[in-house]
């Protein structure tokens, strides 16, 4: 994608590393997070593990009681509607098959 740009803009972008010397946009790969290697021979003591788990659980954004009740109501209503739909379709198909293959 070669866009026309003036000399000043091109020099600024070259200093920032966004444009190569020929004026083409430089492709920069996004920085990758460092890979954390775990040595299998080093083990975490159970007490330290529990402390780390508790620290992580404190950072979790827990839903309020009202949110849990609202979400549960939505799930149960959707479940009831889908159960009724599947029941009606199953009954209709069963009656249709019995009607078609009746002797």
C-alpha cells in the first residue's frame, strides 16, 4: 500500500521505524509475551499454592446476587422454551411418522 506522502512525513515515519528507506510501510510484528518455562523439578509447596490461588480469586470480578438471580432466570426461561419446542417437534414428527407408515 504505497500512499503518497510528503518528505517531512516520510522522514518522521522513518525515524519512528514505521517506513523503510524506500518509502514502503515497514511490517512490524506485534511483541510476543515472554514464554515462561517451568522447571518440572521445582515444585510449589501446598501452602504457597493455596496463597496464590486465594490471591487470584481476590482479583476475580464476582457477580452480585441480583446479577446471578437475573442470569439464572434467563437461563431457566430459555431452557423451558427450548424444552417445550423440542417436545412439540418430537410429538409432531412422531405422529407424522405413525401416520405415514400406518398399515
